[in-house]
C-alpha cells in the first residue's frame, strides 16, 4: 500500500498529465480535474479494491467508480492510465480524432476502466445506484463510489436519485460532491445557490461527511470513516471542499479555468510548479 | 386472401405483462423497474412473484433509466415500464447517454403509445416515440401488433444483447397472430400483387380489414407486418415492393420519423416508386375514445383502402 507521501507524488504527476493533455489540444477542463486529483488518486491507488487488467465491465467482486461530472475527463484518464488500465502513452490522443479518450468519457470506444458515458450532467448518481443494487442482488459485498460536480446538483435527476437511494437503503454507495463552489458562468452562489448542502443531503436521508479534498491524509481518513458507515441502511455522501485549479497558482481561486487550456507560457509556468515524479508520458 | 379470425380481444400491454411474468420464472437476471404505473403496465404479477427483482422508482423516469443502465453492470437485464411518452420524450437524454451511447442492455418497455391511449389527450399520446428511438445508434425498435406478438417480443428481447425500445398499447384489440416472432424479420400475412401494405402495431389488424375490402374491389394487396422498425427487414420490403410496384405504410405514429419514413429511405435508395402514408400528419392528438380518434386522424381500414387505391393509381 502506498504511503501518503507516495500518493502525493502520484498526484503531482497526474496534475502534470492534466495540464499537458489539455494544452496539447487547446481544449478540455483543467480546473475541476486539478481540484479532484487527490481524491481520485486516493481512490484508485489505495481506497478501492479493483483490478485494472484484464478489465471486466461487470466488475464482480470489485469496487466500482462512476464519474458523473464527465468533463473532468483529463484527471480520470490520467488516473486510469497511471493505475494500469491502459498505456499512459495513449494520453497523447486525448480529444483527438479516432481516440478512445473522447472529450467526455465513454464506453463506446472500448476504453478500459470506463463503465458509463458521462458528460450530460446529473445522470451518474442514478447509474451508481443501479450498479449498487446489482451488487446487492449478486450478493457482492464490494462498494460503489461516485463523484459529482457541485454545479451538477442543479440538475433535477440528482434529487430523484437522492430520494430513491435513501428510500431503498442503498448503503453500499459512497458518493462524493466536488464542492469547489464554481461553475462555468461564475460562482455557485451567483449562478444558482445550492444553499446548505449538508442540511439538504441529510434531509434527503443520507449520511453526510465533509472533508478537504486537497489534503491526502484527510481524504484517506474520511474514506475509511465512510467505509465503516456502509451497510448501516443509509447512502453516504461526502461533501468534498476542493480548490478548482489546485496545484497551479494562476488557475486557483476562480471559475475562469473551468474549461480553458493554458498557452505555452502558462504551461511552462504550471509545470514548474508540479514535480515530475513518475515520468511524463 | 388468407383469413384472419379472432375469438377474443386483449390489450397488448397484457402481452407484455404476461411475457415479463414468464421471463421472471425463466431468467433470474431479468429485473423490472416501474415509475408508478405498475397496474397500467401489467407488471403486478412479476412484482408479486419477484419482489426482490422489482424496483418501484416512483414518478421519476429519468432516475429509472439511469438506475436501469447501472443495473446492467454485473449482468442484470432491466426492463423499465411506463407510458410511451414518459419512456422516450421525457428521458431522451438519459436514454441517449446512459443507455444507447453506453451500450447498455436495457429494455425500455412503453405502454399507452399513440392515440389509442384515448381520453387522457395529447399530453400522454406520444406520436413521435418511434422516431426518437430509431434515431439512436444501436437501438432496436419493436412495435408488436397484438397480445400474442407482444408477449413473444417481450420474451425475445431478453435474449437480445443491447438496448431495445418495445412499444405497445392500452386498448383491447383482436388476438390473431400465431406466427413466430423473430426480431428484425417481417411477417407476410397475405401475398398479393397489386400493392404492398406495410403495417406496424395496432394498424396491422386494420391492414387486414383493408385487404378484405380491397379484395372485394378486385385489388390484390400484400400485407406485411413490420413489427421491428429497426433494424428494418429491407430484404422483405424490397422483395414485396419490387413485385407490387407501389406501397402503403400504416402506423399509429407521426408520419414524420415513423415506419413510413424508414421504408421510404429503403425504396428511394433501391427502387423508387409511389408510397402513400397512413399515419398522423404533423399534429397533436386530443381527447376522445380510441375508436373516435383513430377515425378522426385517419388510422383506419378505410384510410388504408383509400391510400392503396391512390398508390396504385400513381403507378406509371
């Protein structure tokens, strides 16, 4: 099992991958990707029990992860490649013609590690719940994890799913909200305020935890707490505070880097802040 | 012509319900989801026999489609049930992304399709669902014509890997089909030489009635049941059309985007000839009894007869 420091080193490499991938095609979503890097590294390199090869869509007796906010595909692709699902060299094809690494993740091109297409927001929680129910039907004690954007909570389907999960005691599901409080048009508070998120999820019958999603130690301990809360009749939601653009100073503290690629100069500046730890692709 | 008779009328949704019940007994991977219309979809018996494999999702169709998509991961075969309008138009993006684009083995089963839903009116009478579903890459679209065929289709789609849209309805209609159902294989009900009538769903019985009227007029019509709109049995369609040299299509659906459109594509690419369309022409439905609505909107045996005569008159 990797240590916290080792996980942080992996996260640094993945942040390099993200800015390089987005820069190479001058498109993609670096802000949320950088913000969620630590969480996804924790999941794929420590928290989840999963098998990268051979990839099995059904994932029986494995923990499964669903990305609902599909636009943070750069971090998802890099984490999948770096954890062995496919060759890291393929990251070079991100968003290019004939690539398996589409702008938003899809099963359609047969990319190992992807179990559901996402991009159109609000759908992933329902999917995760369905997968969790099949785990139960199959007497499979593995867990389902899902990640959602905070802006995505403005979609009504999320709340349909929230109601259903509590009513049906989906207690093998650990969901997480990337609470960076930014969306494309500005801050969440300005665009459409989510109000008190903790109160909302609790009112919907979920067990709610909170954590700083950019502190590896805190992520690991919170995920451990969450695991211990499974099997007790409630779905679990983690409200994860992150900084959009985390790790690259000029991308932090604003919504402006949600879906903008860095230019050559900005890339150099970003890479200077991110240690190359495993080796660039 | 070959005589088709019936001894009873039954609703096609009961064919779905009974097919699903049998599937529940035969295939442990079949699961069913319903959005607060269990009775309307005739899913009660499945629910009673398989409470652990039946999922009531409430009035939340988008969530139902997403859950169904997720349930396929791990090998379940989910059948979702609600009205056709809420099975398609309401959840188009969920089906598009989470089911079709994700290649998930979900069976979207839709009752109360078309005008024959009746008195509830246009909010519930979707006439665009075949078009919506057939445009999705990889989606199979099936519109059976009676109780027997709906039951057979329900069972057949469980063994078909991939997303399926199964469309059926509310009114009791003649039970007359005894032919085997194979996905994508058209069924010739009457061989003829003067006009090919391609009908789907509730219009198949009307086409048979039309055929009898045409026979009295000395017109020999070929009647083909196109239960599978996608993939379309192009071979059967062309074989018939090449023989009769003119076509009528008949469906309880909008002409735009329906079966007729699909057949016109095949014909225009291969052997252009006159086609007349029996369907709803770019308008919403309204309240009324099913019989009144079918009459008013021209979805009747008489309308098919007129269309056949017109198609024949246009032959060069």
